[in-house]
């Protein structure tokens, strides 16, 4: 119980330090929002969050600061069995904190490889972030 409380405090501190530090040139604040609650959707969402957090192009945020890119998976992902494997189909929306739609992307990956979906989403997020930064 005590370890969980310490872990929660560390997560909060990391979040505070990430969003309070100044952005470097070329970096964009980003938030990942997930509308779906099933395991497949959550797997893709966690992979996208982890990719964003590890990327030098993005700084995680959680307070809808102006200029933040919102990466949103609005609904549960779809899936289909193919040759004994599960293929996941996602749709992601990109928008600014003022509600301006910046694009959408659809794609797929295997259930066991959500990082592939995340890499596809991140590739598009970097393109969208450039548009967001030039419109500032």
C-alpha cells in the first residue's frame, strides 16, 4: 500500500516537471485522450501515450494548455480475426485545444503489436504538430 502511494506521488511529480519545463524549439505539448474502454483500445492508447512520452518532439501535458496537440482515439477500436490472429483497426483524431480539427488517421496492427499502431499514429502526429506550430 505504501509503495503504491509513493509510485502515485512520483507519477504526479514527473507530470508536473514535464509540463512546467519550457519547450525546446520544435517540441509540441501533447495530450492523449482515449474514448474506448476495452482492452484492445486501452492497449493502443497506452502504446501511443508511451511513444509520445518517449519522443523528443513532444512534451506530455494534461491541462489543455493553448497550443497543445490533442491525439484522441474517440471510440473502441475494431478488430477482425485473420488466419488465427487478431487485427486491430483504429481511428485517431488530431485537434488543437481550441477545438480546431487538424486531421484524422485510420490504420491497423496486430493485437500483439500495439506499438506498430502507435508508430503509425506518431508519424501523423509529427506532421500535424508542424501544422499546429506554424498556425501559432
